[in-house]
């Protein structure tokens, strides 16, 4: 498995198929992408300076080709191999709930941080608060008491997730 970068083949150690679910009424993700592990670092799938997102799972080969990655999977990726980043659920949790046992909040925040910093997008001050919330929820799933603090105001956290999502979409190539 290699990625062609500046005319050189760079080994890709692992592929992680990611699914972004934006619509809470859908059972499957609205968009898919990959995280690639190279030299122990995770980075988003990028082509021509944009993150590659694809709408249908069967477009994975086109997405990898666009990013100049040659791979021969032993088994075609299916829904059972998708790591779900559930934006709809995170927004619901931040609006109405006080715990996140499945760690959806920190996982989504981690993906946003990796994807946006890989694109050179400067993260706004609200992201520092989201990052801190993600770290705290990763350690202890009950975050309801934090939402009473001004720093972790629910509306600010929701606005931060929306900013990240909007920015991610603006730096993406969608197949």
C-alpha cells in the first residue's frame, strides 16, 4: 500500500474507513473518507490540497485513485468496517444529554483536529474549549456538570462543532 507524494512512493501502514453521519434520520453515513497511518501519524485522505469525501461506499476506489494511492484490499470495504463519526448524535448529546459513554464527542473532535490542521486551517479559540471538553469526556463520560460552567456553555460547544463541520466541508472535494 503506497501513496505517491512528490513523485515518491510513501508506505501507508493502515487505512481507517471513516463515515460522517450528518442526518440523524439516516442509518448510514452521509459521507465517507479515510484516515491513513504513515510513520505512526494519522492524516486525512487528501488530493489536490483538499480532503476527499465520497457519498457512496462503493466510491472508495475512486477516492483513493484521486489521492494517488494504490491499494489492493483483500476484502472490499463494507458498512461493518466503517468507523462512524456521528455529527448528528454529537450535536444531540451536546444539546440534550449529560454523558457520552460511547465517546462520540472526543472521537469527532479528534477527527476535526487532525483533518483541519492537516489542511493548515487555523483553529479558532472555541476549538481549545472543544478540545478540552473532548479530553475530559474521553476520561469520564459524564459531562453534564461541565455544561453549567460558562467556559463549556452548550451553545458555544455546539457552535464550535458546527464551525468545524462547515470548515471541513469547505476544504473538501466531494465525489
